[in-house]
C-alpha cells in the first residue's frame, strides 16, 4: 500500500504547513511586529499568495518565527470607483525563507478583514 507523502514535491524536504488553499494574488503589504526589545518594527513587501487562513510575503528582513503581526495588503481593482481595496489582518509567522535561490520572505497564519474605500461602501 502506497501512502501519500507529508512533504511537498515542489519544496524538497520542506514540510507542507498549509491547511487551506492559497491563491497567487500579488499585492503590496505593510507588516508590523513587536520585536524582542519591545519596539515595533515595520517592513514592506509583496504577497506571493493569499488564502483564507494565511499568506506568504516576500520581503527583505522577515520577522522571526513566532512573531505576532499586523498586516495591511493593498490590492488594485478593475472597478472604476474602487481604486484599491485593503485586506487588514493579524497573524503569526510560521516559517521564514532566507535568500537564494528565491527571494527572502515568510509564511504566516493570518485572519483578514476586507476594507473597501469609502466611495465604494456608500450606496
């Protein structure tokens, strides 16, 4: 009997951590976290994928694993009156990736809320 592997074929020996589907959505993201010295740090980057319960962000100097995050993702729209929409969320860093051959970044478990521009929310 052949058993299904717990490891992703695309990631070599890396353990697959996702518990939901991710979509290849690219948006600018601002990330804040409280560092071990108690000060808030901020970095910006781009999402590589987003799902119902998580996100992967490509950025320089990702936050350490376990860091609690605040995220604001800006997504452009095709709708004339909207301009951009925002996904605001909180989460925690699950894993990091440092440098080559792919850009640095991190995967995080996160819960998001959609925020529409005021002009789009008005009837």
